[in-house]
C-alpha cells in the first residue's frame, strides 16, 4: 500500500518548479531530491508521482479519486515503481535490473512512468553502475526520482545526470504552524523543533510524549559523569532505554558542546535548554577530546543499528569510560 501523499507547505517552491516544467513539457528524465532528513522528500516524490499519473491532477497533487490514484494508493499501478532496500540495508543489482527491464516497456496506461529510488545512497557499487546505464539511455515519458539525505555518497556520474531539487529546513514559524495543526496536544513544540534541527517531520516521527523525560535522564547521567561519577554506574542509567535513542541524544549533546566551545553562539546549538551541561562539558574538554567522543558515539550507533547484535550494557559501559577519558575527567 502506498498512501496518496500531499505536498507539505515548505515544499511549495520545488513543487511549483516541477509543475511548471511539466506544463512546458520540459520535465527532465531524472531528478535528485536531496537535503536534510525528515523534510518529507520521499513523500514529495510520491505526491509528484500522484500528480503525474493522475487523470485530474490539482495543485496539491493527485485527485485521490480517479482509477490511477486508486491504483497508486493500492501499490498496483503498472506504471509506477518504488525501489527500496528489501531484505538488507542495500538496494541490490537485481532490483535495478528488474527496473531497467520495466523502464524499457511502453506505459500501460498511456501516460508517464514514474520511478522512486529511496534512499538512493543505499545502492551498492553494482546497482549504482547498473542504474547509471538507465540514466544514460532514458526511456521516453519516464521520470526517475532519486531521494537522498546523503547525495555525496552517490557516484558523481549519477549526480551529474540528474537535475537537482534541493530541500531546505523551513522557517521556524512555518514549521511550528504545521506542527500545531498535526500535534496540537504536544507541549514544548518549539523546544522539540530545536532539538530536531528544524525538521518538522522529525518531531512527528521520532518524539513521543515521554521523549523529553527520557532525554532529561540522559542529561542527569552526563551530569553525574561531569562530577566524576563512576562511568560503570552512570551506564546503568540507560537501562530500559532504547539504545539507539540514548546514543542519538548523547551525540546531539556532544555535537552541541563542540559547537558551543568553538563559537559560543547559543543560536548554533540544538539543545538550548541544556546550556549549563554544555558549558560544563566544553570547559573540561578541548575540541580534540570532543571529536574523539563523537567518533566513539558514532561507532556505537553504527554497531547498534547493524546486524552484529552487540551486548548493549557492555557497549555503554565502555562508552562512558571513553567519554570520561575524552573529557579529561
């Protein structure tokens, strides 16, 4: 099932640009939709697919009522393909080969054929090279949209064959107005938006009502560490917490500590309510130590997200020792 998506308010400029190109019959054969995570780039691609495949499109995308829109919503439209990782984190060459075979066929419903590749940076070298051939010899009336948070990981030859559509963090006013409509019962929306780096969908997708309380427990654990607490005891504060979330909070805090140490600019940090702990961390550690801590946290985040299934408690205990050493405590 692929729900019919509408464009988000902060996507008006790229939406109008592509619709204008379509009206002039100048839509390119390949687009690279890139920008920070949690801005709805995948949803934008689906909405644009709905617009192109719909029999009665509107300025908001597909009508949602015609047979093409119903087929798209059901995931059975014969002229639409979504290529995403299946049983691994990678998009494999077999998927791209099937896509190439499909792309060379005539559209079954007398219109566009639309492809979404997401996340495009998850192609391995073989699938990327196979896709490059498809980009070099585009089929008629076929639009391929590559969606990526990390376009720098794509082959330069792939990037050069796509027209770029860049997505930027919306203004705080626009983002908050949208959030107040979609999460009206949520307190501290402004703080959550800051923590999310201004990305509205991160607030919706990542933060539940108890997030700030869990985040506070991480800060309290760090405060104990700053006061020369036993790293092994501090690690126990993470018991019962999702390891990925705990590590993400740690990474955000230490990234802010580094920014604050280098700039002393409160506007540059995400966790503005944590200024006392950020000042404490930045006073006891130099930039090299903070970078070492960030590298250690990033390593453990990758380990937790990967297939190795590490012992989380031992991992956190070792990390707390590294943080203690990195901050020269």
